[in-house]
C-alpha cells in the first residue's frame, strides 16, 4: 500500500470518528434540551421513556456503524489483501447515499417519503434523523475512504495485469 493511500485511510478514519463523536454529543444535548424546563418535574413517564429509548438506540446504532467501518479500515491497513476492501467500499457508498438523501431533503418531502414508505408512525423516523447528525464529517470521510479504496483496487488490478 502506498503511503498516500494509508494517509487517506487514516485521515478518513479520523474525520469519521470526529463526526460520530459530534453526533453522539448532539444526541445527548438534544436529550436534555427536549426535557421541559430542563428538569423532570411534571414530565410523563411515557415521554421520558420514549426520549431515552430513541436516544439510546440511536447511539447504539451509531456505535455499531462506527465499529464496522473502523474494523474494516484497520483490517485493510494491516493487510492490503484483506477481504474487507469491497465491503468497505459498498458500505461507504450506501452510507454516503443515506446521508446525502436524509441531509439534503427539506422537511415536507421527507414527510411524504416517510408516509409513502409507511414508517411515519414508527420510531424509524427518529433514528433516520439522529443518524444524520455529524453528517458533513461522515460524508467527507466516506468520500476519502472511497478514494483510498479505488486507489487500492487500481493497484491490485495493475499487480494482476503484471503477473498475468
């Protein structure tokens, strides 16, 4: 692996982790801001439990996604011939598309899309919103990871052509 490719992966990983940390901190901030008067006095148990569950599940989902991306990048950095390159490439494309669509759509088209999919009355709407926090950092990280993956794929293709 060329040093520039390794630096791309490491910078993409750092930016990705920064975006995830910002997203988690924003989730925790919104948890406390959404409490009426900043306290638990006069708040129903259902409201608190819904707020806590959506926040906890969103943080867990962000941590799982972060673990998957970090695991695949570290496997590739240890061994260029790792089988994690194509899954990382696919995950980066999928998460980039999710971030672009959920970040760029105004509220009314989002509502129309959610209602057309039949998820408007579920918790999934909250999770989609929370997964897009720290979006800019995640999108930049996914683009950097895609560029580094393409560079490695080109290097592998050249190596196969020279061997064959």
